């Protein structure tokens, strides 16, 4: 009889390895086969919110040991998790949605592992940054991702002023509570003709892309529900859609 096909080793976690696992930003079908296999087989899952990740695992039919790993305990938890990895446990780190360490917890744990020579394995998948860039129609030859804009209006305006002449697309996350203020400030600072994209609820039922001159997007945003998750792209000043 012919030999049985070998198991794909990439679907089987190794002892003492950290797996940085991307999870869906909305549509559960976006979870990769590899991500599901790793989540099913690791010893521990470190997650931003145990309720959110617990709900995801329930929908996947999985039951795992969950450890809270979020912005309020990240420093202490990173060292504790690194110690468990050094002792031979396999651990996956996830955020509530998307790719860990991109404006979500994960960086300090990865840094602790790199400092100690612990292997870190990326399990790529959903990311709001790349999803919006791929569908917006703004330049993608280069971009700067800066996470969330400052909460204070003066700091947001100062950021826009500093990047007025930036030669690549700017990518920022924004809260549903501030997206309208941020766009209003953008129009006032960079002008109504600056090409932008406001993307809402990407991969979800009410996914919306508002693309065009900032003044036009401002008007359309005023007629749009502001509930949900937002990504804002700002094209270079020389770009014409």
C-alpha cells in the first residue's frame, strides 16, 4: 500500500512556539483553515477579551484554555506567557478582530519572545488595513499606518498639518464617536479636494466605502449611520481619483 500522505506540519503547533493568529474582522468565513487548526491544537490562547474569543471558539466548536492579554495587563502578562512558552507550552495570541500587534495587543509578547529566543510564527489572515487599501482605489505603492488618531481635536489637526505633504497614503483607524469630527477637521485642514476613503464595517453586513474628494465624502458621511468600525485613508495631495 502507498504511504499515507504526511500531515501538513504547518497545521500542527510545536512546543514552545508562539503563534500570532489573525481572526475575522467581521465575516467568520474569512478565518483560514490554518488559523482554525492552530487554535484547535495549541495549549493556550491569549486573547484581548475572553468573552469575544470564547464566542468565536464556540461558533467553531472549540473549547480551549483562554488567558486575558490586553492593554491593561500586557506588560505583566507578556512575561508570564513567555515563561510558559519557555517551559514548552504552545500559545496562540489573538485580538478581538484582525491581526494582533497592529493597534491591538501582541507587540510586547512578541518582543519578549524575540528577546528570549522563543520562536514566533505568524498565521496571516484578515487585516482591516490591507482589506481597505485593496478596495479603496487610493495609491498602494507605499502607505503609513498610524493606528488611531489622537482623541483631542488639536492633536488631530496637528497630525494632519505635519502630514500635509506626505507622499504616500495615510491609513488610520477612527472611533465611531469621532469619525465625523476627524473628517470635518480633515476638510478644514487639508481642503475639500483631498481624496480620501472612509470605510465602515468592512466584511460585515453593512460594509460601506465612501471614496472621493474629502468635501464630498464629508457630505455623504453626514447621511450615513456612524455605528461600527471605521478606517480612514488619506491620499497624497497630488493624487487625483
